C-alpha cells in the first residue's frame, strides 16, 4: 500500500525512507548494478511504497549493455517451463547473449525479489512467466522496469499491459481441439480437471472444451483445482469415490495429468477410463503408456521469446508485439 502524501515525493524523500544517501538512491535508478542487492531492494521498495516516479530522462541513464537476459519461470519442476528455459538459453547463446535463470516457486514475494536482483545485475531484457494466471494481475515492478527501460517479454501467462511483448499459447484453441477429438470418439461422459477458476488459462481452455462438448455428450463435469499434481490428485480421487468412472478425464495441463493418473492407479480404475492431456505427458512412453494430447512446440515458443527480447534491446523504441502459438493434436 502506498503512503498518503500531500507534498511531491522527491529522490531525497526516497533516500531518507531507505536510510541511504541521495547519491546512492540516484544510482539505484541510473546504475543499479553498482548498488548492493539488499540496498537496491530497500530503495526500490521505498520508492514503490511512496509512489515515487523518476523523471523519464532516467531512461537514458542505464549502463552499457550486459549482453545478458533474465529468464523468470514460476515452476521449474514443471517440464513445460524447464524445457523452455533450456531452449531459451540455447537460442540466446547462439545470438551472443547469456541468460540468468530464476524460479519464483509461484511466490509473489520471490518474484518481486528476483526482479530486483535482475535490475541489479543490469540485464538487457527479461523473459517472464508471471506467478499469476490472472490477466489483470499488475505487479508493481512493471512500472520500475518501464522507467528503467528494461524490455519485458511475457511468456505463457498474459497480463493486461501495453508495455510488454508476449508469446502465448492459444488456450481456447487447445480446448476446441481437445473437444473435437473427444466428440469423434463418441464419448458419453467426460470429466475436465482444470486449474484455478479465476485463471485466464483455465477459463480459455474450459471455454473451448464447452463450446464443442456441452449439450452434445451425456455428461460434462468441470473440476477446478490448480496447475499442480497434488491438488489434481485429491480432486480426482474425491470424484472417483463419489461418482461413476468417466469415459475420459481431460487434464488442462501436464501436472494435472500426473495427478489424475496417480488417483486412477490408486483407485484401480486406470483400465476403465482414458486420459486426454493438454500438454504432452512427459516420459509416459517409458512406462508403456500413451495419452492423446495437445503438444506445444517449445522450440517455437523459446525462439519467438528470445527474438522479441533481443529485438527490443537492439532496436530501442520498437513497439510491443504479441505472438500466439497454436498447439498440435497428437493421438
């Protein structure tokens, strides 16, 4: 929460609140790599709390290019994000850039801390998959990045902002493709296990599924969980304890798929049902399993993200751009 104030907030006000000199406070905005990370964090947080906005001339004060790009993911345990981080690093290296990779562990506090760190490391750009699936999530650090002229490329999770470029999956189309394939199988009962109900990713995927399947099959049920295995396992297990086994479970990401598989194995019903996964179920073939899925081209997403990031660095002032990558049905 920002403190109420009547007077104009100056750099000296920020410095006083952060208990540093005005010179150090100024350096935090012009040459952040020369400020100790803990001091930088304190100054930036003080500025944010006070509602301090530096003069736009600060855009020109950043130090020379570092040839380094920050990559921030919400969950490196998820093969989707770990693979993207690996491919982005590979593509960046081919273009002469290094990467700094961070995992926010789906924590807003950690995400903010990491962005402060990356500012301190003087990265040229940041490729960011935010912790929230809510399109209207507005982290305060975006304004600081804009002031410091650090380009941001959003990945997978979209925000309502005109500052950031982005590479996104066509989530509605994922649902439509999944629904069309299931309809062709003449299924009667489908249980969809999705992420949070307020998630834009969940909303679009479920909307696509409903467009095709609702009122066209005997039963379509939606279970809202999160995008992790544990919650999907609990929700699926509870469903199986109180309902008949469906023809198909439809998982809205790969981690949800693992939770469904675990629940079905525990309840000994894997042979009675089938699974469709939005995201490939990694290493399923090692165990002799095959699940129809929507596969996302990690190489294409990574390439588009690094291209947008480097272009924004090498062509200052270029307009933000949104790229949509469509998934591929694999049966």
